[in-house]
C-alpha cells in the first residue's frame, strides 16, 4: 500500500477521483487560461498576433500589479476595496504635479518637479493612503471592509476635488521646466517589451521573494491562517497588517502612474471598479478569501486570465456591460471553487486520520 501524493490517503496504484478534482482545483487558473486562449484563438482571427499579444500583456500588467498588492492583503485575511480609488487619486496627483506644479503662495513661486520626483511623490502618496487604511484597522479595530470602503469614497472624492472634476490633459510636460518624459512610462519599451510589463515582472519577482523567503511573508501567511496563533507565537500582528495595506497602496499608485502615462491624461474616474478586477484575479489565482493560502504566482496567472478574457471580448465586439457581468461571474465561480476545495481538503484530512487510526 502507498500514499497518494495529492491526498495523503492510503490507496492503491490508481489515481482517484479526489486526486483529479483537487489537481484541477489547485490549477484552476492555469486551466482557465488555456481554455480562454483556446476559445478566442478559434473565434477571433488575429487574436494571437504579436501586436494583440502585446496589447493584452500591457493590460495584464496593470491588473497584475494591482492584484499583487491585493494578494498581500487577502493572504493576511483582509480586503482592500480602496485600490481603485487610490489608482484614480494617484493619477490625479501625478497629473497635477506635471501640469500645475507645487505652488508656494507665500513665496510667490511654483515648483515643477522632475518626472522622477513626480513618480516618487505619487508612490509615497499611495503608500500613505495604505498606511491610513492599516492604522484605521489596527488602531481603531475597524473591520477592513468598512475601513477600506471609507477610503474608497474619500480617495475618489479627493480625486474629483483635485481639479474640480476635470481631466488633466496632455501630460507631456515642458522642456524649459525639465519635466518631460512622463509618457515614456506607458509607451516606452526595453528590448521591444513595454516598460509596464517589465515593471509587472519586477513586482512579481520581489513579491514572490518576500512571501516565500522573508519573515514578513511568513507572518502574512500566519496572520491569515490563524490570527490568534500568530499573536501567541510572537508575530507583530498590527505592524504586519499595516504593512500589507501599505504594499497595496504602493501598488495602486504605480498602476495610477502607468494608466495616466498610457493615456497622457489623468481623470478622476480612473480606476473605477478596478478593486473588483484585482479581487477576481487574486481569487481566481487560488488565493483564499479566508486568508493564509495562495500566492503571487497564481495571482499572475489569474491576471492573465482576466486580461485575456476582457481583451478577447473586446476583439469580438462585446460591450463593457457584458465584461462586467463576466467579471462578477468569475469572482463568484472562483469563490465557490475555493470553498469546495476547502471542504474537500477537510474531508481528505478526516479520511487520513481515520486510516491512521485503523492501522493503529
């Protein structure tokens, strides 16, 4: 008699139904990606053209970067509904810095920061918004859903107030002010690959290393798996929880910069419903909404599924309304599969215990 690799339950040489189901559930994002590519390759001529694949990858990069930050939050057992609004506010902050600069009224001067300073200030602003989320949750014991829902409205309102609801257009800067080049972030390439894809790869590698190799990553998993046990084992729960929201805010600000650069404009409505897209990518990638289980690799695949699905629907001429319906169905289906996987694992664990008890 030998043990199954997937189940841990004694069995004979045959692969059981549970083995197959558990394998498919764990690899659901990869299976979904293959199916989506296969369907659109058959139904949409030119879907696999180099030009279209680059467009898809640029869209996926935006989803993936946002979802990487969301992965940290969900792994810790939280949720961040404010990421879309932080994307919009970050875009407006960058647009304002480029077009209007920073006015020091008492001195009668306006300072126009360089593009690198614009990027740094915007990323800092996003991180601070994440910090506010984290402190609200940890210091005032506010549920993450409520705290980030509040930030959703606050950030969206601030984005509208930044330019009285108007768009910051033509974000190309002026040579005499030394603030040109912002559009390169969204349109520039390295080795023929857009910068946004390189940024996504960098974020993914760093996030994977942090979650798999650093104590902070282990603390995030522990916090999501069992909060009370984490406290008893010496994990600084409040600090860890605050940091994951700061990571989410940082990623959101990066997405805001990329979108504003690609459009060469910043609009207060940028990022609306992006939080749902990020959650869909994370959950589809195998990260449990209960926390403590999942990872960045699955999130990247989930982002590719969502991005490919949306772009495929656009190529086929489907409306944005249908895209939203499908996103919603994907979230619900992913959660249903996640819950089914949890129940299956519990059943297999029980069977394993019964088998050990019988042998004893």
